């Protein structure tokens, strides 16, 4: 099949691409690549995000606003339903969920009916959400309906990281990526329990700079749709969706102090964007790929730290919404030493989820929730 049609443009690239020309540049499985298989464990209604919950269970967010827990018999009845408060217009919906590291609080990231990005908190008691404790932690108005970002994760430091896209449209018309006076086009780092509605960690990189928002951890991002922390090392990985030419994976070591400039919209990957000039402090991606058969909208995943597939340990898995192939980066000392095609296709790969035991799941926006298993 040379042309894949996609049911819904959620990640911010598809409006620019009507077909993907597969060429000889298509990757083929490397002989030394780990052998994996996708095992479908459930069907959700447009799964968009997920996280490991209390007891290691996988919690799945459905884009229209429901959250369900994966059990042995598939997904249970919704444990949360905010579908009256969000829409699936453009790239909107329930876009991220996360538990605090102690599982005492649960966070959701969604766009409200006006399209405003919203992070809400719930207390958790005995593994269950307490709806009466819901409160809004942070909001960000969105000038356009695309590039909302919306992924949320807790770092090892116990702080909540929030990814926002550049505000949308195309080409970053407001220059948000390089503008430190907006939360758009940024990765944020906040302490949601440290104040009302939240506190700024004192060691955030721009604290004390009156021209920069204190919440900012890193900048120069276009649509950091999915990011993660390596469960083994704490290193940060960001899949930043490209404009029309280059998809990229960015990385920062766990020991970093933040403040990284990932280049957008002066740079797209390692290439100047339009008449862009490379910022002196540009942190180039550890991996980039073009659209000659490799996809058109990167979906960042996780460094594999599970037990089931020893040959995959320490490798960073990712995919592409348009292409669906699950790929892995081999890393050494923070540098990519190999890229492999794992030979499985996850469909409309919108997200990966890391279960409590470190095993990984692939979410196909069309419905399937699949676990990455060793090949039989
Ligand atoms: Ca970049």
C-alpha cells in the first residue's frame, strides 16, 4: 500500500500531507534488531494516552474524554468521564494523563470547549480517583486548534513536566518557539503540590529572568507531542513533530539543568527552517528522519526497561503516526549508534505507554491497545 489514509489528524502534520511516497529509503529490519510482536490486549475508543497506575495497572485515556483501566479482561468501565468538557475538533481532546510518583494524585491534560489547554488534578485514595477533589492546576489559551502538545509526565525529581506546542497554524507565525515570554513551544516543569495553584521549582533555568516565564524547562519546540523519562537513567526524550520535512527526537541527560533550546522555529531538525539562523545554544536532535517513506509525524516513546525482551533493553522506541512502524534507537553515551525497524506496525500510533513493570504498549488511535512482546 503506497498511500495510507488516516482517520484523524491529531498530531499536527497531516494537514500538510495527503500522501506519503514510499521509496527505497524505507528501513528494513536489521538482522541484529530484537524480534518483537504486537499482542492486542484491548480495544479502546480512540486511545490517546496512558500511564502506569496504582499496582502497576495501565490506565488508558480516550481522546473524547474518558479514562479506563486495563485489566485481564480488557478495559473496564470509565473511571473518569470529562467528555462534556472537551471536544475532538482539530487536535483537541483528552491528550495526557499522569500519576504523581507516589500515586497520591492523578493529573489530566485536555483542551476545554474553548480549546484552552488545561491541567487538572485529582486526589487518589486506595487506587481510586476522588472527583470531589478536582482542581485546575494550569491553563494555557491556544491561538489555533493544532499543536496543543498536552503530554504530561512526572520526572524522577517529583516535578510535573508539561509539553505545549507552538500554538499551531504552520511555521510558528507568532515566533513562540524562541520566545521565552510564552509557555507555548515549551516543556514546562512545575511543582503541582508546592503551592496554589502550583509552585515553581527554585532551580528552574529561567527563575530570576524577568523576560522569561519561570515555568519553562526547555524551549524551541514545535509540537512535542510525546516525551518521556528513561526509567533506568532519568534521561529525557522528546519526539518533536516537524513542519514538513524533518521529524526529530531530542534528548537531555538526567543530570542536565534545563534551559535547552531545541531550535524551532529557526531550525527544523538540524536544518535551518525557512530563513532561520541556528541559535548559538541550539541542542540538535539525537535523531532525525525525513519523509521519504519513514512517516510524517513522529510519536515519541520510551526507553525499554522491561524484562520480556532482553535484546531491547536500553533502546529508545518510537514510531510515526503516518507510518506506524515501531523503531528503536540504540544509544551509547547519549549518542545514537543504530536505528532499527522492529518489523511490527502499530497502525495510527498516537502514543506509547509504559506499564508498571516496564513493558511497553502501543496505542493505535483507531482503537487497538497492543503490548510489545517478544516474538514467538
Ligand atoms: Ca528541534
